C-alpha cells in the first residue's frame, strides 16, 4: 500500500506512520517539519495554511491518504480537492465531538451532528472537525471517504498531557487526590489501536463514519490510577474523594483532573466521552489492548523523552490540577 499522511510526526499521525512502516507499506509524510519524521518514511515539507503550501503534493499517487488536521476546515478542503484524482481513499481522523449536544446514552454514528461548513476558517473544535468531514465527503464522495470519529486518545506520543500528567503527579508521591467513584467507567482508545484499525479499514476499502474508542467500561478510574502507581514505582497514596467534594471546590472535570468525568454530577459530559456505541467498529475487527499496557508503554515513552510531553504549537493547555488546590481539598 502507498500511504500519504498529512501530518505524521505527532501523536495520531505518528502512530499511523509507524504502524504503516511496520506493515511494510510505502509511507510518505507531509508536514511543516517541526518534528522529526519516523524512520522509514519519505518526508515532504509544506505549510498547508500558506499560499503554495501544497506544492510538494502536486505529483504522486497513493492508495490512501490519512489526514489528522484539527483546525480550519478549508485546509482539509484544499488538500482533498488536490488529491481527489490521485488517491483512492481519504481517511480523516475526526472526533466524536462532531455530535450535537447533548448526546444520548449509547449514541452511534447515526446521531445528529453539529452544523458546519467545509469552507470555514477558524471555528470551534466540533465545527472544525465536522467541517473537515464535509470537505472530504465533497471531494471524495461517501464511498471513498473514511471518517474516524475518535474518542478519548491515550498512549505513547500523547501531546495533550492527560495520562502523562497523571503519571508525573503520581511519580511525585505523597497523598494524591483520586477522583471517585473508584468504579467510574472509562472509555478510550490507545493511539496504536486506532492506527492499526485505521490502516486495516483503509486497506479493506471501508467508507463512512466510525466511532473509534473502546467498549464502554473498558477500564475504570481505579484501574487507571492503580496502574500509574505500579509502573512508576511510586509510594503515592491514592485518596479517593467523592465527586461532590471535588466539584464544590471548583475543580473542573476533564481538564483540571484529566480523564475524570463523574457519571451523575456531569452526566451529559460523561455520556459524550464515555457513553459511545462502538458496535460498528467492533464488527470490523477493532481490538483494544488492556489499560495496564497503555499506561506502562506511555510511562516508558515519557521517561525516554525526559518526562515532559511535546508542546502543541499555538495551543494553550489547561490540563492539570495546581498542587495548592489539591492540598486544600485533601486538607493538607
């Protein structure tokens, strides 16, 4: 397979690139050159946001394109139009954020989506991803477009700092604010499992939207944090705290305490990230590795780069809880 990845050096794009190289595919990555490309790929440089930025893609033909763009939909539009006659399939890594709010419990790919335009510039994330989907559909048609609506992404190369934040916090030791309940069910996908499914789906000629995340309840908050304690070798003490106490202290789920969303106190948000139906993807062979493996491999990668995940240019992270606030809630 001849694969073109628009991106290919960070998180999702890098995972796809490395998985494709591992399959022996002919892989080309196209990006701005801010990060080193994976071994075994052909690297092309260009800035999709600037005039003439796609010139490096004027020649060449590919069996599939994978695009991870998450900003202005018109950038996806221009790329898809350019490649429509020289690629057999366009895979767009989208997001479950495209679904209209509030989502129903167990929503699937037929659920209503937000209004968006493929010609838009800078718009909110949900509209950007839906606009990107529309851009791909316009250029490639429904049969040649694969829309990967990803849920929570974890694993090596994470540049959002959710699991890495927990690993660093737990490594530091001492009493740790562990958000309850312990059995709070989580639903996520290891980025490497997303990559493998995406490549297999592209090779099989699948089209249309697919929710891509683990089954509901794949793991729990307790299993995730306990795995963090184990792999770091930390003496941290997990102090499980009821959701009401955490929220009354003004702590925001998902951002200040990454990954955590309480089922009852933040039910709509919980449904949107931990209540997806993935029956369609499971029916095509989706397999998700256990949480212990994701945590261990993320920790190994994090240590290999000095303990600090790469920055995301142009994006300000709000992830993580200030030590002072954590100590206050714990009564320290």
